[in-house]
């Protein structure tokens, strides 16, 4: 009976967690595209209703009014006792991940303790229904899951960084082709980056758009490009930025540099595809050994075992 209750609770928690993740993803995509407070203010201004800023803020969801400010407050308090190098490394990782959820370093550090409390609290609630385990075992399970919950944000931000870098690396050859075509057609390098930002909607195009805005605000092109390479953290992009800056300083034709860089990016993409193809047989060993081969043995040997067991009855 207790095992059935635990199974039902786990299934409900998984369903609830999936729903929360989906809702959070939708809300995050909306929040990244527009400011919710500005959108509500524009909506009220179009309808002609006279409302105050307090009423608009109260119309926001509970998570944006209470939960996120509470986490930021705790993060600001904990950041006073956190070494500066840890905060700098956290900001760097958030920049590499594309700043998901618009979190700052203090909020992300607070997320470790919140995640540890959620994991540990969930296991503690489930352990109340598991009477077959002793109290020390329950406490050990709660402690283990709390530690896993503490490191869960690090795993999440690392997966965000890897996925973002993978998308940027995949988009680089096509983006360099478009840059080369635009420069050879007579456009300047800044106008070519603006074309890439206009034509595509990915992380690399947004990075080029940020470079254009920084140049318009007065930053030097080479400094803006170096900052873009630091924000993305890719060796291929760093070498591309170094080649562009060097060609600008030495007066080399930008079209030739872009053509050479584009060819190199395509060669690297083909090499990475070949490397992944060579890794595929090794990755297939574990599912084949654990899932496919046992199933084949059962299918092939079961008739023989049944015949042998039937024949042994006569002895």
C-alpha cells in the first residue's frame, strides 16, 4: 500500500514539474522578447483607462511580484558574504549562457539553496510515506538529494552554455558566407553585420546586432568584437575576431579575410561531423549491451529453455 502511494505521488510530482517547466519556458520566452510592465502600460494607454503604476504592478503574476524580488533580496544579502571572484565567475557563466531568465549573479547563487531545499524537502515528504526505511536511511536520502539539488543549477547553466555554443558554432559558416557576399557586393563590415542581424534570428545574429548598437554608442569596433567573442566563449569566433581586427589594422582586403575564414569554418564543421560519426559506434555499445542484446537472448533462448524444461520432466 505504501509503495503504491509513493508511486502515485512521484507520478503526480513529475507531471506537475513538467507543467511548471513548460509554463516557465513560455513565460521566459515572452519576458525575453518584451518587458511585461511596459507591455501592460502600453495596453492600458491604448484603452484610454487611467491607472496608476501601483495597479499595473499588482496586475503582474505572483512570481514576478513576490518570488523573484524575494530571491533577489536574499541574493543581495548573500552577495555581501560571497568572494568577488565567485561573483565574477558567476556573471561570466551567465553571459556565456545568454543570461537565461535575466538573472544576476546573486540571484543565481540563491538558486542553489532554493533548489537544494526543494529537492531535500520533496524527498523528505516522500520519506514520510516510506515506513520500510529506517530514520538514518531517510535522513541520508534527504541529505544526498539536497546536495544534488544544490549542484543542479550548475548542471543547468552548463547545459545552457553548451547548447548556446553549439548553435552559434553551427550558424557561423552560413553567417560568414552572408558577410562575405555583402562585403564583396560593396557594403561595409558594419552594414554586413546589420544584414546578418536582419536576416536571421539566432544567438549569433543577436550578438552581431549588439555589436552594431555598441559601435553606434561610441565603442570602437575592435573592442566591441572582442567583447562579443568573450560573451560567446568560442575559439572559432575568437580567431575570426582576431583575423578581422588584424586585417583592419594592416589594411588587408576584408573580403579575402572573410572568404578564408568562411572556408576554414566549413572545414571545421565537416571535421566535427566526422568526429561525431566516429564516436557513434562507441556510444552505441552501452544501449546495445544493456537493452538490445538481452532482449535478443531472451527471444532466441526462451524456446530452447522451454523445450529443455519439458524434456527434463521425463527424467
